[in-house]
């Protein structure tokens, strides 16, 4: 995911040099009967007005890098790396970058008929599944498909996009109704402070990222930072950092032949034993077995 963030940063730098207003650039990665996957890069920042759009299809957009705020009839959310933006066909939404510049998403879109069939096969509770929330936070169940999709952005050869689109749709349907709603809306100043911390994590997820250091970055007390971070992202700071490190490690295991020890140390883990334990808990298999699975695929 570090490579993805670097590429996004280069796009933002080019935009800053050219002086043109921010906008979005969409590149189709794969498509088929009823589905499409696209790489969507946004260069908007605080100086740009929030933009309104409408989903033409059912949409599940995986945030690969950056942050943004999104609002629709189903709520208002802070979108962070590893989270999913959910959209119903015909639904209007508004996105803004009040507290940071740029983001990058892998957007999976489905025709309503195709998505209904996938949802039914996945055991959806409703015959006509409609997302009643705007976001799925970066939860453990999504880590394998998120890591594989992000690896696909970095290495576009032989990526099973159709399989990933089916798996993502099924898992999202199964997860979305079980998630608890946020306790309360946070004021813009709090969203800005948490966004600052999230972007600091993304800049260098391998550095020392204690609760105290992140709270200082957000200019909040550790208690208030922990409470507001969890309310906005639905995970604790520790879970968020650990999950980002593990997804980065999973990408490297997919794309590189580096030793597992080197991957563990480079991704911020103090020793390979802790890395193996955390990786197995997140992905269900050891790092070595995960690499074999991805290389066979």
C-alpha cells in the first residue's frame, strides 16, 4: 500500500505544479457482463468545493489511499484506507476533502440485476438488497480481498478481478447489516484532527505509532483521541495501524520474493514470531501459506 500512496502522491504533485483545479480520473481495469472495476484517483483538496455525483450502478469503492468525507441519504462518514464506500443505483452523494488532499479508490460497480443475484446467493436478508449505510470500516473479514485488490493496483498482470468483484459483493452483503451504527456525529474540528492522524499513519505506517504520539498529532488528549478515533473509523488506533501493516505485508508477499523475516521487519513488526501470529489471525493462514496461495492464483 505504500507504493499506491507514493503513486497517488506523485499525481498530486503533478496537479500542484500544473495549478489546475482538483478532479477525478477513472481508469477501467476490467469489466464483464454486469460488473466493472476501475482505478479512481482524486486530486481534490481543501481549496476545492465538494462535488456531487450519482451512482449509476450499485457501487462498492475500496479506499486504497488518502481520506475524504462523504455524505448521502444514508449518512455522513470519514473514508479512510481499507474502508468501503457503499452506493445504491440512482443514489446521490457528495464527497469533499476539507482536511486533506487526494485519495485513490478501487471502484467495483454492478448492474442492479447482477448484484441482486450475487446478494441472493450470499444469503441477503432482503430480496432487493439496498445499502442502508454509507461505509464499511476496515474490518478483519475484508483484509484478504482488500490486500489482493491493492496488490492488483501495483501489479496489473493476471489479477482475478472478476473473482474479487464476486467475493467483495458477497462479503459486503454479509457484513453490512451486522455492523453497529456510529454513536454520534462528530464536529468538523474533530474530524479534521482524526484525519490528520490517519494521514500521519499512512505517510509512515512502519514508524513508532503509539497512542500518545497519534494523540499529539491530532492535538487531543489520549482519552479523547481514542474515543473519537474509534467513533469515526469504527476501529481503535492500534487495530487500524496493525491492519494497515498487515495489508502492506500481504501485498509484498504477493508481489515480491523477499524473505518473510525481511517483510515483517520492513512492515514495522519487531520480530517474525509476532508477525506470524498477527498475520494468521488476520488472514487465516501463515505468511508462507498466503504467499503460496497468491502465487498459485
